C-alpha cells in the first residue's frame, strides 16, 4: 500500500507543481513544495520497492543496460509524440482554423497507419523502413506548414514513426537478457 501511495502521489505532485506556475509563478511556496514533495515521494517509492517482498516495480528490471536504453528510447519517442499531437492540434485549429471535428479527422490517416504498422509482418522490415519512410514525411513538412493539406505527408510520417518505434523496440528489447529471478522458495506455507 505504501508503494502504491508514494508512487501515485509522487508522480501527481510534480505534474501539479509544473502546471501551477502558469498562474502562481515559480516562487510560490505551494509550487515549490509540490515539486520537492514529488521528488521525495519518488525516492521513498524506490526505497520501499527495494525492501518489498513483492514489489510493484521490480528494480532488477533496470539492471540491464540494453533494457534501460530501450526504456529511455521509448520515453523520448513517446514524449515527442505527445508534443507532436499537442502542437499539431494547436496548428490545425489556431493557424489553419480547422474546427475540432475536422482536426480530429485530420489525425485519422496517421492513426490508421499506426494500427496497420503494428502488424507482425511489418515488424520484420521495420528497421529498414523506419528512416526510409520518415524522411519523405519530414521533407513534406514545410508544405504542410504552408497550409497545403497533404494526406500523403500524414500517412508517410505516420508510417515512419510507427516503424521507427517498432525498430527501436525490436532492436533494443529483443536483444536484452531476461532479468535474473531469485530461485523459487522451497519453504511450504
């Protein structure tokens, strides 16, 4: 219970601490307090997980450097995707004056391609396809920024991002060694 509480509050507090300065400023005591509390609670979570018989997050998962690289790549990729969705939505609605319904529909080609790209046959060719399909989409980006709505750009960029993510996951996690588990307990209950 302590691990669940410390992780939940430890993640929520910094989020609140990063949102609050927009209205209260960075010198606000509550802003600074929630940021410090979040860091301390996350540190407490790690200490609790070290001692727990059945941890929520087994820390041995972070013993392998390849697995850590895969985790890091996934965090960076997904963080970039969140920024992409946020800023693209702002661009479509504020700059191009799309209504919310059309903005949602503008993401549909990318969503469909991402679903299609997650199919097993594509995973085998994902490392070769990642850069080859992302670069044309990036090359077409200035045209989209100029107000030219290009379905091909969205599909190409979506295919590239999906296959790049698959390539990262395949290369980094498939080669990672499984974590060493302690031998099963022989004590009877």
